[in-house]
C-alpha cells in the first residue's frame, strides 16, 4: 500500500461540480489500495473575490487580516471535498494548515514554511482516512494564520511530500504536463515525459508557469519527485525529478518565454568600484526583482548598464535609479517596456559549444533582432521585441527539433 | 477606561457597507476612551449559503466538516471589520475562536463552551488594539473547529464577557430592545428599559427571539448584565440583568407568543406508574423537545395526556408515541398542528392571585377559546388556535396596560 500526495489547483476545483469530479478521481486512487493525502487550492476565483471584498473596505488591507481572510477559501474547498468523499463512502477528513502542521514564519501574505509536523496527518491515515489539506496556508508558533503567497498550494504539497515521503507527489493542473514550449505559441509543442528539477526551474522562472519555482526548488532540496498532469484528461504527464538524467543527457529540452519584460538602461555609468551596489541595492530594498543585467564594455571610463524588470516595476525602478544616477553623474536613464525574452533550456548547454550559435542563427534566420543575451548553466536567454516573441519561440522550437522529441 | 464587549449580529453586518457602518460605531465607542472587544456573526445569509454549498455535495454533510466550513463565515466578517477599523486609524486585530480561547466540547454543530482562555484578547487590549472575535465558533482540546449552534454568536459574547468582566455586554441587533410584545402583532408594544434574566428567558423561550435562551442562561449563571439595542438606531434599548428588580416588582412585563406549536393527544392512557417515562423517554432519546404537558383528571383508571411539540417534530413524535401507546393498550393518538401559545410574563406571577383570572378573562372577552393552560413561576401560558394568536396577544397586552408601561 503506497502513499500518494495529490494536489488539485484552483481551476481543478473551480465549481462544486469540479470538486465532485476531483472526489471521483481521489476515490479511484483510493480504490487502488493507496493511502491518499490531497492538497487543494481555493475554488476558481475565490481568492480574487476575497481580495476584492477587502478592497471595498480599505485600499491597503492589513497583511495579517488579509491572510486569515484568504485562508477561508481553501478551508471551503477542503471541507467540501471531504464531504464529497464521505458521500462516496470513503472516510475522509479535512485539515487546516494549522491541523496539518504547516508551520511558517510570520511574514504575512508570503510566509515561508519552516517545518511540517505531520503527526495529525499520519494519525488520520493510520485510521484509514483520506486526508484533505487546505493548501496555501500555515500557522506561526504564535498561532497566527499565514498564507504562502504565489505558488502556495504547490509548495504545501511538496512540503508535505518532503515530510511524508510518498511514492508520488502528483500535481493536477489544467495542462498535460511540461511542454517543450507554450502550446499557445507553438502548436506542435509536446509534453515532456521527464525533466530535471534544474531544467524545470529554468522553464518555470522563464515563464512556463505550470508550477511555481518555489515549489520546484523545495522539491529539489528534499529530492521529492513530482508528477504533473491534467485533472481533465488522463494523459501521461511529466515527471520532474533529479537522478542521472542530467549527466547522461546533453540536449535542449524546451523553449521558455516571458512577455512581462522591461529594460532599463543607464548611460555613461562611471567605471568605479561600488557603483553596481549603489545602483541595485535600493531596488532590492524596494522588493524589485532585477532579472538580466548586462554591462557593456566601457570607453573613456564609462559604460552603459542595462537590466530587466517586470513592467509593473518600471516606474519605481526609474525613480530609484535616477536618484542614484544623479549622485554619480551618470547619463540618461531610459526604459523600454515592449520587450520579451525567450530561453533555450537544457542541462549542460553552457559547456557544449554550438548551442548558443544555433540559437542566434535561428533567430537571425527568422529576421529577429536580439536586444540582450545572457547565458546560464542550463539556459541561453535572448531578449527580443515583444512583437517577435511568438515567432522567436517557434523558430527555436523548430531549430532544436523539439517537435520530434521523445518527450 | 472601561472595557466593553459588543456583539453585532448577521443583519448588522449584512453587507460591506454595513460592516463599515459597524466600524464607525465601534470607532465612536473607542473614541470615548473605552477598550472594546467586538464579537461578530457571519454576514447576512452567508451561513445559509455555505450550508447550501455543502448540500450540493451531499445531503448529509459530516458535522465536523460542516463546522469548519461554517466557521469561515465569521472569519470573513471579523477580518473585514478589523481592516475597516485600521482604515479608520484604530488599531484592531481579529481573533478566530481558537485564538480568542473559546474552548468547547466536541459536539459538532452544537458545541458547548467549556472554558474561555482570554489571555490573547487581554494581551491585544493591553497593546491598545480593538479585538474583533469571530463568533459562533470554538475549538476542542484536539484543535478541532466547532460551531456553537443556534444563538452561537450571542453565546460567544456572553462567555467572553463572563471571562473579561466588562462594564457592559452590548448586543446590537435589528430591534430596539425587548418589547412588551411582538410589535408586528401589537402596534403599541413598547421596548422595556430593563428585564430580569428569568423574565427574559421566559420571553425568549416563548418566542421573543431577540436573544437565544442559551446566551441568556449563561449570562444569568455568570451574572453578566446585557444591553440589547439596535445597530440601526440610537434608541436606549433594554438592559437584561439580575439585581433587586425581581423582589421589588410584581407585575406583568410582557406578552410572548409562539406559533410553531402542535399538540399530540393520547387517549385513555392507563393510570399506572412508569407510563409517563415510557411515553416521553423515546422522544427525549430522539432529540424531540416536549414543551407543555397536560394530563387530564382520569376516570375508570384512564386519563388523556396532551403535550406540545414543534410542528416539524409531529411525524416522528406520532411514530414513537403510537408504538408505546400500543404496548400499554392506550386509545387513539392524534395531532393538531394549527395551534399557538401566548404567555403572560412577569416575576412573581404565580404567587400573586388575580393574574391568571385576568388572563383568562381577557381571552374570553376577545372570544378566544383556551385549548391548554400551564403556569410557571414567572409566566402563565395559554395554548390557543393559531388563527387567534394575534388577537390574543393584543388582548393580553391591553388587559395588563402594557402600552402604558414605564418601559
């Protein structure tokens, strides 16, 4: 008798009908003889509705209050699913974040899990119960309710799997798995059979959005293999795991893209120690994530520095950077919001000559100008005009023969 | 600086607008310099909507799951009210039943409070926070979420007041206080300035419905004075308390009525020991509340027994009673569903000759037939046809000069 941890996301439980469909799926898994722990998200748009409710009261909801408010969404789903399973004659019990032992720090709205105390879940399993855990939430040592922020329910599932060591940690979502590229852009993209944590992380942070990078990171640290598949079909899905695959393989696995990209450029930055720190520390303090940073070769003791941020952060970034630029007498600070990035992802790319050249040739062949380039251990990323991202993704997908992938 | 416990019911917080209106009221109380603990119900019809959601999943929701589901309603109100107060620059913090230390037994859907541990609430008060407590909910020693059943939020407020000993326990509702009779039936009914616990209990159980009898009982046991008034007006309301008023006064305080009354009659019950126990024990075991019991004077070793139950319990009652009646060879068992009761309530009525006679004269004068009579320490109750209840209430209200009450 194996233990399985399953997670169903918001669209999988988007209505009462879908909750009962999930109950059928969980019941089927149970009838195979396995013990089941299910993690659920809030139903469909519930979280957005609760946020909207709070905004009718105040433009700046208190984070502590907001977390308790939002935590009710997952409580509703978890209790309904437990009821639906009991209706199917399967003993089931819902557990809140508190009851499931999801302990966090007290950084409300984006708490990090510090510990999972799985005693209660294990007790319920040993009593023959299917355990339904409200995802996305936890509690501090002071019994404060917290939420985990983006990717929260995935993170709950992986953290529980790290504590419970199930045979499988299954993430059910609205897609068939991790694709070689976004199928909306590349019609002949195909789901991968497996992918390494590191590659997945690159795909996720580059925009694959099937699983939040934070949950993938946690899975990597605790070596929790994850199986991603669709709630709505019975496709084979994608297995995300460590193992020997990184060593024995050396090929492009997928093309990721991201359209929420803006570039900020600071002209004529003096080449002197400490400038980079002065430039980027205020952004870090303001919680602004800087992605790609490129510094051109300087001349006459100056160089141009460009970096990318999310479009929503451009105004704040300009404000901070202009202040700093003035103090060290740099030149103009400009922003370009019409950009996107496209990445070729695969283990060992950086150590293998030819991949970068092939990437640039493919884009060039499609008549696409490259605005910025950055390479990492397992990826080559090019910033292009936003209008060209679709064609760029298709060109690279084709250049690396991904439509013929073995998965 | 005094401490005040305030409770706002479902209609008082029936919409976001009303929650913000309550925030204004609480803020005004705070600005008088008092410390405030607020207990809130779920917004308007939220509880009914959650029950309906559960019924879409199963006709018989598991009580434990239902309690966690329903508890979310009060969490939503409490967090929104805390946010609204912070928006008004008043530090406020919401507490769940767990956080507020509302400990209960594990009788889900109708848990009883076993203990209130007010440490967290006191800490928050000492930090200058207004404390908002989610009503209607508690937790067991095993950290299970429970709900308190009918009258739950009133009970939360009184239990907190019993632990915190505030200057006032204020129940805000949609009426101006406790009336001499239901104003929908008796247009010149007036709110009482004060009423004893015992009288209030009689008014509540006889249908006044402003506060649940369970909360009044708890207030009586712990001698917590309660002030009932309207959220929507600034009337003076009614004070419910113990004190000397029962001894020094000896008059009719109000007329209560109740229309959900059915009478079951068992003919020719043999006069032998143990019959009453045999008749009523199965009903108690089935959770059926029997209200008035009348046994006529018997002849030839038999008597007729009549008693009242709620209309919804008639079918089950007939089934149980007919089984027992057969075993001891009683006669026919019949039910009459078209009844109501009307009660004259006031401390010391039973010991004061004349009140009963005046009651019967008033009903007789109005041409109303009395079907059953029962008297208690502080009330005289007559069962009448349901069609006559309105006129009976008006006749008694007038007979005891209640429109001229000093309140």
